[in-house]
C-alpha cells in the first residue's frame, strides 16, 4: 500500500523536477516487481520442467538444418569470428549453461535477429549494416542470449509436444524468418502447425525479461546498456515506412514501446551503466560492417555508400577498402586495385587491406607484387588463413615449390579443415615428384568433398608408394577406415566427377 501511495504521488507530480528522480525509481521498481523473477534463471534457468536438454539439442539441430536450406548463412571468417567473439563475451558472464552458444549471420538486408533452443543465435546482415557500433551489436546479442537462457521458446514448445520435432523446427523457422511466400509454403504443411504458430511467439513478458536479463549480463561483460536502446530505436524507426517494410524483428519481438521505456528507465536509474568498462577497438566493428555492405549487400547501394564517404573525407581508408571490395566483387579488378592501393596509403599497416590488395594482384596474374604484399600482410597477422593460402598459391605459380609446400603445411597446422589447402598441398607434392604424399593429400581432399571413389583411388595409390613407412601406413590406414565408415553410414551418394 505504501508503494502504491508513493507511485501515485510520483505520477501526479512527475513533471516536478524535484520528484523526477523519485518517479523514475518508482517506475523501475514496478518493472522489477512485475517482470518474471530472475532468481529462477540465475539458479536453475527455469523453475518449471520443460524440454529435456537432449530434446532441446535435437530441436536446435533440426532448426539449424532447416535454416540452412532456406537462407544463405555468411561464412566469411572475418565476420563470423567477430560476431562470435562479441557474443561469447556476454555468454561468459552467464551461469554454467547446458548448451554451447553459436552465432550466425544471415545474408538478408532486412532487420531481424532471433534465437532458437539449444543456443543457436542468428542476426541478419542488413541489421548489422545499419548499426553504428559494437555496443549496438552486443545489445541485440545479449537480448537473444537471454531468450535462450530463460528458455522462452522451450517453455512454449513444452505445451505443444504432440507436434513432431521436424514440424516444430519448420514452424519456428517460418515464424522467425518472416514468413516469405516460399518459406510459408514450405513450413505451413499441416493445419496443426499453422494453428500453433501464434502460441510459439514471444510474449510481452518474455521480451521485457529478456531485456532485463540481457542488460544484466551485457553490462557485466563490460558493455554499456546504451547500445541496446539505440539499436531498438533504429528498428522501431523502420516501422513507419509502411506495413510491408515493417521489420520482421518487430513481428516476432512484441512490445517495442514498453521495452524502450524499460531500458531508458533502467539506464537513468543506473547512470554508471551508460559507459562501457572494457576497451575494444571500434575499427573492428567498422571493418566488419564495411565487408557486409560491400560483399553481401546491393552493389549499387554499396557504391553510393562508399563514394559518399570518400566525398565527405577523401582520406577515409576504410571507405576506399569498401569501394575496392565492391568493385572486386563486381569483377572490376583494375578499379578495385586502385582503391586498395589508395586505402593502403592511409592505412599502411592494416592486414585486412593488405590481404585484399595482395589477393587482387594474385587474380590479376601479378604474382611478384602479390607475394610482396601478402608477405607484408602475414607479418601483421600470422594467423590469417586466406593470406597463407594465397601465399602458397602465388609461390606455386612462380614455381617456388618448397616455400609453397611450407605455406600450405603451416596453414593446415592452424586450420586442418581448410579443404582447398589440402588439394593444393597434394598438387605441390606432385610437382615436387613426391607421388606418395601427392596421392595421400588428394585422397584426403576427395574424401572431404564426398567423392569417395576418387578418394579410394588416391589413398590406395598412396599406400602403394608409402606403405613401407610405418607412420605413413598408419595414417593412410586410418584415412581408409574413416572412408569406409562414412560409406557404411550412407554418406557415399556422390559419384566421381
């Protein structure tokens, strides 16, 4: 009762400057009382039994497989690794989780982000392209991480267990991907699934709780809470362009106004949380954003964006980098080269720009210049797998076979599953006259590509050449055993090409 009287007093006199802070405190207390208690999350993730961890993992896997069939997931390591790094900073602040959190970027220009059971978190490239900072990216990821940790979807699925997991995965995909005509036709395969779709969407309470929990762990990770507020305002502003342009995010994440009010109030009550407490290089986000606009967006739009940036600041190295990427993607290599050269002039030690300049030289057949540039790039970033790969390719082209072999071997020590490096290492051994090693690596390459008859041919040839060496024989025997096991599991459906 006392709280009611205090709140009533503050609401009536809320415009009074002397009572404004008191009003905000009361409003925040009301949110804290009526939002589902976070105690259960902190101690056991959920106070009620829902899907088992095994069921949740199975559903998450099926959902991921479904998503991969209907959208393009960006596999650019510079983008994927960065988004994962930001997401894992937040995940590291959570209690022990039953799932491994994974972060993916979908190639789609619309505003959307969503999470599924078992820690699969997706964000559209278009949303990242319109962000201004890592803080905003962290804010969106924190909200989606909280949905998984609070098991919001799992709780709703628990009530609909009669629906098969495969159907449920398709239904979730239809909801979160935005229900395009193609997707809707694919997912709405049963009246049961269609009738349950609304019940699977987040509630207003889910959304506020995800913000509450997300802010808690976002700020514990060292980010401020302001990024969550500013990115939500951007998403809301897109709504006013008309119903057809309404971001999918708003249809799956309701109560946008309530959320903005809650976050704004929370930040005013916690002014110390409006500044980040960790140091991060803003350049990292800007380079990722540049790559997304240049390589995964509309070409004409990208050209306008980077040309406008250069007009505003003729010394903007990142703008020249983005313009170079866009032109290279559009097969305008001479123009791309000139822009990368200009970008290097303003950012001489940037390994990403040096890599792209070296790559352009390589594909233009200017191998000596490519080698010089790629050596400079690897000096600044020894772990860049693409630079090592291009370096090996360039060395192979100029017949520097021993150095090419060393480059490919170094790359495979760091990244054993870099498939094309396996192929070119086999090619390098062949040119060096070592047919046994050549057949072995070509066998591994074809095995990874699922071309089992080719793999069997090369591994048997490798055994013939190297079988007298006990260590080599053991390696080839293991590769052959793995090959036969793959065939037994029914994964041998691809014929030799």
